[in-house]
């Protein structure tokens, strides 16, 4: 039997996703028309012996999350539960804290996945790879190739090319280590908790040595429970014959910024031709004619005559009035774009001539200037007719009265 854990983080993360993350927790932001996490859940549910999916994070459970849980349980006929950490325990601390829940029912192995990635999720391949490469004492990391410069933003893996064993692991190195990067998708056996447990014990001992009596106990406990899989576990397991890398050349990308959500949507929309043709628009007789690449349209969106949209995400309840044009933008829930208005951003796509380029998690400012990026309209923004909004971020509930270029409109 198998299980899966998805690390969804919590509210203080996802700052690069503002203002969109004000309305919906980043893991539920729609990518190719469905919440980001649903792609992970669907991939897991396709494994015949997958019994349960646990979401671990420190979001306060809300209606939206509960609705998502019950819908996915029904749609995929699998148990999906949310386990809330009392504080951010790190990528290893959360799974250690909830180890009894993960191990109940005695799974032979379980996946752990970062929520903020998009991937073809080669999970069956990872299961087979684990069987070939090891025993109950070995673990698998999904890896892919990045270019040298971009590799520095990821966990980097040096492998033994014959055996695929991980010889060195360095999280976000400051100089080049390897072009094989960690995709944030792992296959563990229950044995992993021995290793995380050892780090926990050590942290506790360090606390005792370090703090005087009288230091608040619970605080010390909390800090001992914060464990990072990458720095605390993988770095130590590398070269011990326990950690292996399964390399994929299928699509994979991080989803850190709003721009990368548009990019991830494109990857999943391409996949829909095989996996979900029903989710793609059809040009029915008498219906609206649609064409053009990479557009996701939410429910209850009104689109007028002569509107053009490409490389964009239009969230539910938005209105695009006649002849408006939306390019490389995200239009927030309930926003309205007036007639003949133009909302345009600059894409942040990876260089197509570099096969190993990844999308840059762009910084908001460079040289004191807002870097040109996709345009984001927060929820309930009104754009009047005949104006141009270029490379701008508009916070929710704004009624604009003129054109804007390269601005954050607060
Ligand atoms: N539950 C929980 N608790 N989840 C967490 C916590 C925590 O305290 N901290 C982070 N996460 C979740 C995030 O929501 C995200 O899904 C994932 O863990 C990793 O987030 P980060 O810690 O921000 O790391 P990163 O995305 O910069 O880098 C990681 O992913 C890369 C691949 O996308 C690392 O694993 C890199 O090595 C890897 O290359
Ligand atoms: P493709 O034909 O898909 O290859 O696009 P393109 O390379 O010709 O360029 P672009 O994406 O800039 O847009 C061209 C189309 O968008 C034309 O059909 C225009 O009529 C339409 N378009 C461009 N700007 C606007 C605008 O401000 N408003 C409206 N309604 N349409 C526009």
C-alpha cells in the first residue's frame, strides 16, 4: 500500500503570488483551470495501490479548503485529509510530527511532494526505480536537468552515473555544484523517520546544552521540531548508499510567481489533449469561436464580441467587454475590463533555445525599477474603456481612471 503527502506550506509563504494569494491560498490557485494541488492528487490517484493523500501545512482550514477536500475525495475516490501544523515545522518537521498518521495502515512507501511544482509526475516510474535500486532503506528523489546558472536556485545533486546514487546534495549552492536539480518530489519508506528522528533528538540535545534552565521549554521543543528535509536529511544521507535520484526529462517547473502559473498552465493544457480533452474549449456550431494558445477561463466569465486573449488566466466572474485585449496577464475574480481596453504584460518564459532553462522566479524590482512582468489585476478591479495597462500589478478593488505602465497600483 502507498500513501502521499503534499507539503502545502502556509500563509506567510507565497508572497511572490500577491495580490492573488490574498483571496485564495496559493496551493488552491487555479492552474489550467483546476487548483494547483489537484494535479498532484490526480497523479497520485492513478496509482492502483494509493490509499490516502495527506496535505500538511499551517493554513487555518477554511471553507474553500474543506470544499476542495470533499470534492477531490469524491472525484478521485480516495481519502484526502488536511493535517495542520501548529507552526511552520519545515519540509521534514511536518512529516515527522504527523508520522503516526502517515504510517497508520502500514504503507510500504509514501510520496512527499512540494505543492508549488507542476510536473508530469512520473510516480509509477519512481516506484519501479525504487524497487530496482534499493531496499526498504533507500529513498528516491525526482531530479531534472537545469542550466548552470539557474541550478543555483534549487537543491543540487551529484550522482554516481552508474548506480544513480546521490553522492552529494547541496541546497541552493552559491557556486555551481551540478546541473541535476531536486524537483521536490520524493519516494520514502518508513525508514526515513529513523533519520528525521535522529536529527530531532540531536536538535533537542543541542537545545539543552545551549539554553539555561528557565528558557521556555515549549519554545525549545518547537525549535527542535523544525527540520528541513533538504539541508538536514538529504545532505547527511548523500554518499551513504541510501539516496537515489530518478531523472526525468518530462515537463517540470516550479510555481513561485504569478508568471510561472501562466507557464505551468501552458504545460498542463498541452497535456490535456491526451488526459482531459473535455476540459479544453470546443468550437461548436453556433457557439463562440475560440482559438489561440494558453488561455484558462474560469466559470461565470463574460466575454464580449471581438475580445482577444492569449497567454492569460481569467478568474471566475470576470468580464471582458467587447473588443478588449488581454495578453500575458492574470485577471482577478470579478474584475471588469472595459471596451477596447488593452491589458498586457511581459512574459517571463524560459529561453526556448536553452533546453534546460527553467522559468526565473523573477524579482519584483531590478535597479530600483519594477521588472517588466505579467500584468496582474487583483479581484474586483475595474479597468475603464480604451485605456492601456502595461506590466502592472493592480491591487484588489481598484477603480482605475486612466492608463498605467510599469506600476504597482496600491
Ligand atoms: N507543511 C509545510 N511546513 N510545508 C512547508 C514548510 C513548512 O514549514 N515550509 C515549506 N513548505 C512547503 C512549501 O509550501 C513548498 O510546497 C515546499 O514545502 C518547498 O518550499 P520551500 O521551502 O520554499 O523550498 P523551495 O521551493 O525554495 O525549494 C524546494 O523545492 C525545489 C523544487 O521546486 C527545495 O526542495 C529545493 O531543493 C527544490 O529544488
Ligand atoms: P497571432 O495571429 O496569434 O500569431 O498573433 P500576432 O502575432 O498577429 O500578434 P498579436 O498577438 O499582437 O495580436 C494580433 C491580433 O490581436 C490581431 O488579430 C488583432 O486584431 C488583435 N489585437 C491586438 N491588439 C488588440 C487590441 O488592443 N484590442 C483587440 N480587440 N484586439 C487586438
